[in-house]
């Protein structure tokens, strides 16, 4: 089932934010995330807020979704104005899901047009959509590119049929290189998303997926370790002993293989799970998250952030549309994390970046822990002497442990 929303304070129906959200806003980037909550099939490992056609019920429709999402953009522009935040053009837009390309490409362009009209797009703005290889055609990408999209992130996951079967992925491996080429022909940058550590996936299986992905010559590759989320079909299968559980050592071996093969192919890591062909191919939208920028999340279950204030929308598309039809905020709740929580989040996110984080921004106890991390080979010594904390390869394998040692928990 879709993931549970966090607890929080009630969000006002007019969407107005606390005054603290406006402080320093002119120095922060502004982005938009658009959630498309539809999937043809629910994958066994997924706990995202997505719905198949049979799960939608009454009051929600894929046909009317673009209009509903556009209404939230209009609402959001007014709410930010009323909250005293300066007008800032959107620097990155990301359409995620779900499977955004289950909607007609013209619907995605229509939502982007509203973003452009209400918020404005910065010169050279990055506009990305996720896509399933089976849900696109050459015309899909031509329409997206003509409408202002610059980038596509294709959900390949694996090149091995039995691995895709365990993940409940419905696309054929042979479809991926076609989709990559169609996107390139339309002038779009291409990212390929992979998952490693699926139950039953051998090291040879993972190597095949990597070499296949590299052979398509994308601009960017993401490789994520499979996480088993409670409440998913895959978690139930593991609990019943129908498939083996995941293994941390297996994950580590596969990460090391990925980093070696990708580096040999000319990709550079810039975040623990992401590699690109140089800075121009990095995902600027995700960097905006990791660096603490502001963003408005459009769609059911979408999360937003401005100046330390966080809020999230109601989950179900029907409830979401009803709120907007009534001229009310679709937000279900919000919170303003305290200084300790903000520090934890900032260290967790920035430490995963190749650029690292400024050591002099850390509390005294955290700065004192850096020497031990260098001695244990988890942090680069020369970079630390220059004032930045950057993970070594071993440190990337133990990124969460590095954060725990820095912050003493």
C-alpha cells in the first residue's frame, strides 16, 4: 500500500506559511516537483504513493489530473506571494511518480506550461521526467522536448529478466536501448536508473546490467541498493521464505563493482548513488534537495519545503482533487523541524555529495570526530585539511555510520 504520511501540525486551508519561511529566501534556489501518482502495475518493492486504475475509485481520474495539478501550481503561486516570499523563477522541475509517461506527453507539457506562466522558468532550467521504457514512443520524447523538457530518467532497474520478474517490472530489457536512443534523438539528456541487491540477483547478473546500461551511453546513471519496505509485496514474500532476504555484504560487493565499472567508462560519482559524465550531466534537481533549496511539491502525497518549513499533501488523488476544487490547500499537515533535526538532515545529505561539507559548519563534537574518521579511512585526509569533509570509497559504503559518528548517536 502507499506509504504513510508523517505526523505534523494542521496546515491552513489558505496555504500561507509562517513568516520564518521567507527569511533568506532570495538566496535559496526554487524548484518544483510534480508527482504523477499512476502506475500500470504496482511493483512488489514499491511503497510510493501510487495507484493503478483499479485502486483509484471514484472522484479521481488520469484524464483530469493535469488540470488538477495545474490548479495546485496556481494556488501555490498565490500562497507563496501571500506568505511574503519573493518571486523566484523555477530552476529545476522534476516529474516523478508513479509513471509520469502514463499520461499523454501533452498533459505533462500542459502542467509545465502552468509552472512557466505562474512561477517562471530560469534561463537554462532543467526539466526532467521519469519514464518507464514501455510507456514511451519517439513521439513522446519529441513532444516533451518541444514543450520544454530537457531530460528523461528511464527506469531500467536491471537487464536480467528473472531480476525484473522479482521486482514485478513489466518492461522488456530490449526496450531500454530503444527508449534511450529515442530520447537522444529528441535532444534530451538521458539518465538510466538501476537497482542492485534484488533477491536472487548474482554478481554476474549485476555486472551484465551495468555493462548494458553503460553501452547505451547515457549521460547519467543512478544505482540504488534495494531497500525492503514494510507493507510491500516483496517484504511479505521474504517473510514467507519465498525469496531470500537482502544481504549487506552483497550490496557492498555490488556497489564496489558499480563504482569501478562506471569510473572506467568515464562516469564520475557526485553523490553516493549517482554518477554522471561531468558536472553538466548531474541531476540539478536532486542537488537542489541535497543542498537545502526550496521546492513546491505538486500532487497527492507530494512534499514541499521553504526556509525550514515542510508540508505534505493529502495522499489520495480523489481527496487531493476535492481540496483544489474547493479552492483550498491540498496540504494535510506541516512541520518546522528544530535546529537539531535540521543539522542531522543537512549533515546526512551534504556528506553524501562528492563536494562534501564545510567542516567549520559542524558542531565542536563533530569536528573533533573527523580525525578518527580520517584514521579509519572513511574521510579523505587532504580534503579535510582544506576544510571539507569528503567520503572515501569505504566511507561511501558506510555513509550512515559516518553521520552517526559525527553527530554522536
